[in-house]
C-alpha cells in the first residue's frame, strides 16, 4: 500500500516529510520513482501529466494538492470510478481571504495613486470614500467567498455575493443567484472579486458583456482562476476606462508569458498565483485525514461532483 506524490514544479521533500508524519505506516513515494504502480492506492497530485494516472490500477482516491481540481479533470484519460478529493485547507482559505482583503483596501484607499505620486515626488491627499459607501461584489460564495464577505462586512463595507445556485448567507449579506440577476449584481459592484471555481459553466464567464455592466471606474480582483475572466475583454475594459484597475493573481496561461501586455500595464497588478499558499504540513494533515476515512470505510470530503465540475 503506497501513497504517491506528484507535484509538478515544486520541491516535494516537505510534502514527503509531512505525509510521513501524518501516515507513519504508509509507504510514501514520489513520481516518477513510484516503483510498482500496482502498489499505489492513493495519489496526491498537482498538474500530473495527462494520461499518467492510468497505470495505477488499484487507486482508491486522487487527492488534489491545491484548491482547484481542473488540473485533474482536464485529463481525458482519468481512471473511471476513482473519487477526486478537493483540498479545503483552513490555512489556504485564510491566506486567500487576506489576499483579497489586501487588494480591496488598496483600491478603496487609492494606494495605487499614492504609489504613482511617490514616483513623481508629488505630495497630494486624495478624496476618500467611507467604507459603507464602497460596494464590494463577490462572485462565488463558497467557503472562501463567504469568509471574505464576513471580513469585509466587519470592516463596514457594503457587501453582496453572487452564485450560480440559491443559498442563505450569514449576517444579512445581500445575495444574487443565477444568470438573470448577474447584470444587476455587477452594476452594484464598485470592486468585483472573483472567487468562483473554474468549471465548464464558469469558463470565460466574465466577458465583455458582463464587464460592461460594472460601474464606470470599477476595480477587479481575481483570486480564483484566470480562465473565468476573459483576459482579452478585460484589457479592452481597462483601456476604455470601464475598469480602472485590476489585481490579478491567476491567469489563463501560467506562468504568465513574458510578452503578455499585463506585465507592462500600469493599471494591472500581477502576482504569480500566491493568493493561497499551500503549506505542506497543513495540507497533508487534511489529505491524510481523508485517506484514513477511506481506510475505515468512511466517505471522504469534499469529493468532486462531476455534474457541477467542482
């Protein structure tokens, strides 16, 4: 019985130590030195090569090393009947909320203007807006979206959420659901935060049509996945002034190509997908708990729902 770690682009040593601490009886291996593929019952993956899971004929679960699962579901040759377990790690949730909060405060207080004024040696106090008059719209009201909404509400911002399905939100946060309400939701978002998962339904969802619904001079913060925001349409919206500035942590192609115009656009703040950092010790604890559930005959959580893509 073995657990295989396949984490493209990262040092796997901390993950090996973390899993061995959590699962001392487990044989922990690292791709591509997996030994006999028939020994592998669990695999922890991030961007495993497509088709590369087929040799593991005794797989009991595929565990994502990150919050998203599109790096797994995009593989057309996934083994049938093997559950894909999403990673919901409190440490990642907290980090992503702090990242989103940082950029809300940045745009709310106009720190991008002050940074430009510093470059020009200009001492100028800019007009300020009271938090309750700044409307924050959050797309995607899962664990991250709801937590961020609660944080912003505590800071007295006016917060609304949007999602594909109906749900009840805490603390009286205004909620919109379904495509028919999206235009109205966007029209009330001075700062738009994307926290949606990337699924077939959300791919390129935020396009020119929906961007045009935003108030003129709105700000966009993308903390989830780049494929949800149509980047070509976003560039045009920034050029037209519909969107004043954007903070982008995720992109359709990663790493962001060196010749991408986002790098040199002074209205775009680029970070290299660091909104939610994966801490091996924390993530391995969550993933190991699901492995133990499966070993005891208990269903793991949360398992990918193929119908919703998340």
